[in-house]
C-alpha cells in the first residue's frame, strides 16, 4: 500500500513538473522557436534579400523564386551530374545564354557558386520562360525543368499540368507550385508581401 502511495506521489510530482515545464516553455516562447527550427528544416529560406531584389527587378513572384530554389537545391550550393550549378541549378549553356542576352562580359562558371549571381541568372531565366509562354507558370516551370523544346512539343503556353508527359517534370511543377503557396504563406514578411 505504501509503495503504491509513493509511486502515485512520484507520478503526480513528475506530471506537475511536466506541466510546469510546458507553462514555462510557453511563457518564454520556447515552442515558437522550436516551430521556427522545424520550419527552417522543412521549408528553408536563405538569401531573401537577393530574392526580393530580383523579384522586383525582373517582375517574378518572390515565392516562386524561393520555390524553384527549394526544388532545385534545397538552398544548398551544389553541382549536378549534368553540370548545373548553384542554388537554381544553372547549366553552363544557360549561364552563357543569360550573359549574352543581359550584355554581361565577365562570366566564369565558378561564378554560379555565388548566391547573388546564381539567383540573378535563375530569375532572369524564369522571366524569359514566363515571357515565352505568355505568363503561363506551368509551362515556364516545365521548361525550366525539361527545356523549352520539350514544352513547345507538348503544347507551349497552353500546357496543363496533366498534359506533361514526363512524370519527373510533372512532379517537379507540382512541387514548385505547392512550395510557392507555402513560401507565400509562411514567409510573407521575409519575401516582401
């Protein structure tokens, strides 16, 4: 009987300690910080100043830029097997094309490791594709992933998500559109909304 009473008291004391810890955590805002850490892990955002600047300069939705970066690299500088580099995974051929059209003269492949240059070139490319497909985001994203030649064969600016024949590209476009909504919702202040 005494053992049960002592065990019950210990359980009540432990429960009270947990409740007190939760109350202190709530009072100090610890759980808000925990939520911030979880958000950074599941939906990271970096270089928001560059994203905002490029969004304004090139008239491309900031959440769309962030979503493309997320889909391409999860905000980590890397080089793909195909030779694409940086946050927005720019290929050397695309980079040279962007440089030529934007009247640049000093580009080197290693420059794509610089977040500012990479985001500038990637946003320039997004703007080109949005213009090419008359603002159709699905077609522009499909072209960013699979190339404009494929998208032109699939219907160009009239392309619907369901009509994208490459499962990988269709999944890419769906993911970017989903993440665009999430970035707009979760990082409205940071992205300038």
